[in-house]
């Protein structure tokens, strides 16, 4: 009798896991079909820089810009074996973005062991429009987030060598994620074991140092000591001139609030903040406020507090040191929040309150599937455009022969690359305004202005709408005499 019950239990568990995997696979097929309906084209100057870096690497020539992103260039060169060099970075971004929901599910499974919560986390991650944005950007965000989640999983499993490997590759893919690497120092320290903590730091640190030294030698071989002078110039410019950060712009804190509210709604941002805060509070209370307690629930809460603290520290860095115009900088916080949120729901589903309310993990999975379907419908029907805004602008300009001169404060180099027969002026320089006015006087209707923000006292001709969250709406103006 006992043997029969055990076999039935294992069969039901296996069938349950297969159902979860079937749901995830089916939704992935739908998502892949949807994302491939968008053309793979360069969407920014940074994407152009990465594309050029695949052909010839040189930070001094902005192939790509400082600090060089050697691991991402390496991934793109591997991709270039099978695809065109120009779009190789986009393929790296796309494939890395596809891995993010799977890694969210894996991290949830490692933390709480709930397949329902893992499925929910995967579906919620797949349903994020920002995932599509970073997938088609041709930038290093999705690859770096993928590596960061892999490092978190290894850290939860106490595999220190792998933590160092993934963090080292993450930093070589996107060095601005350095605060995430520093925040990961909390993980071994949380164990309160001096010997194991030191061993963990050494094992991970050695691997990171080896990867860092290899990347530095690679960059030195291409640019030499001039690389460091370029780094000083670029860093000062980012924080004080063009970066639009809190250090260079006192309104940046408010701009971040506005950007997040427009992108995700104040309710969504508030839920993320509340979820992370509750996870930290619950974990700290479990560790310090309730004495010794070795229950599984308290262990999960403590690990969850660690992950939430890492997300909180990075959120602080993003608010102070990153451009609020680019919501992709907030992506690591978003996906970590989805992990925390899914685990919190799993804990709630197994609590006494949930049992009294007849809630079980299957209900949570069903709700997650509905949320995903609604999100997918929103993306599909709100994204009537298939081309990125800058590509829409390029197509429009080519279709209007009266356009000869274009001034822009967005994607200057990309426009110069794809509109080689046109005069493209960088509106950062005051002389560009004089050049546009002179062109308008010489040939009326020949001078145009492309901007990422609305401009007063200009004649708005058309707008180029974003496809989803994370892309910038562009405005086209005609320069009058």
C-alpha cells in the first residue's frame, strides 16, 4: 500500500513538472514567433559602435566606446560565424534575452523548490515589454543580466568558482554592472562563517581577476596606454556633460521617477519597491529578530532578503549614476523583483492563511498565465510599428527628396552611416543651429530637425512612435526661415 502511494505521488509530481515545462515551452514558441516579426536592425549609435567593434576592435575609434565591452564583442564575433556581422550583436542580445526568463525560473526553483512559482516567474519575465526592447537593442544589457542571474544561482548553491566566472564575464560584458558585483559580496558574508567567507571571496576573486587581466591585455594590445586617457575623458563626460546623471543634472532624480512611472506606472514601480522592502524586512527579522530558527521558510526568507538587498543597492546606483532616458538601465531590478515576487507568492501559497483560503500553487500559476496573455496582447496590439523609431525616421527621410540637411540630438553616427548622401549635423554644437538656418534660407524645406524631445517654436511634421517600453519617441520638425 505504501509503495503504491509512493509511486502515485512520484507519478503525479513528474506529470506536474511536465505540465509546467509544456506551458513554458508553448509560451516560448509564441514569444519567438512574435519577436521575430520585428526586423533586426541597428537602433542607436551604441549598437552601431558594437557592430563596428565586431569588424575591428578599438576603443579609441569608438569600436565600441569606453570601456570596450570585450566579452560582448567576443560573443558577437562568435555569432558572426553564422549571421551577418552587422546584426551579430543583435543576435547576442536576442538569445541572451531568451535565457533571462529561464534563469528567473531556475533561481525561483533554487530558492523555494516550487514549480508553480518558477513557471509564474518565467511567464511574467517573458511578458515584460522591456525584455523585447533589450532583446532587439543590439546592446550588452541582456547578456549581462543573463550572466548576473547565473552568478546569483551559483551563489545560492555556494559554487564560488562559478560565481567568479559569471561575474567576471558580466563585468567584461557590461562594466557598469560593477555595483551588482560589489553587492554580491553580501552573499558569503551573510553566512557568518569567517573561514568559508574568506574562501568564497578568494575562489571567486581569483577567477574574476584572471578574466579581468585577460580583457585588459586584449584592450592594451589594440589601444595601448591611450586607453586610460580615453577612459578618463569618457567618464568625466558621462557624469558631467552628456550622461544626464544625478551628478551632472540635479533634476535626474525626478526624471527617473517620471520615466519609471511612464514606463511601468506608479502602481508597478510601487509594487516593486514594496516587494523588495518586504523581502528585506522579513529576511532581517527572520535572521536577527526571532532567535534561532532553522525552518525552511526562514532560510528562504533570508536568501530572499539578500537578493532584494542586491536589487535595492543597484536601484540606488541607477538613480544616481545612470541616464533616466534609458529604462533598460533598470532592467536588472525588474527581473530580480520578479524572482522575489514569485517566491513571496509561493511562501504565501503554503502559509496557514492560504490553506484556510483554499489557495494552492496551481491557482498562482493560472493567474500568472492570464497575466502573461494580457501582457502579450498589450504588446502585440499596442506595437503597430515594426521598425524602431530611428529606422522609421531613416525610411521617411529617404522617401522625401526635398530633405537635404538633418540636425539631430539622437543617433547622429547611425544617421550619418545610413544616410551617407545627406548632411547630418550634431545638435550638441551651437554651430549646427546656424547651419540648419542657413540651409533653410538657401533652399526652403530642405532643412529638418530630428529630436527625442518636443521642441517649442518649431513646426512639427510627424512623430515616430516606439514599439515598446525602452524605446524613445522621435519628433521630426521642419526648419523655417
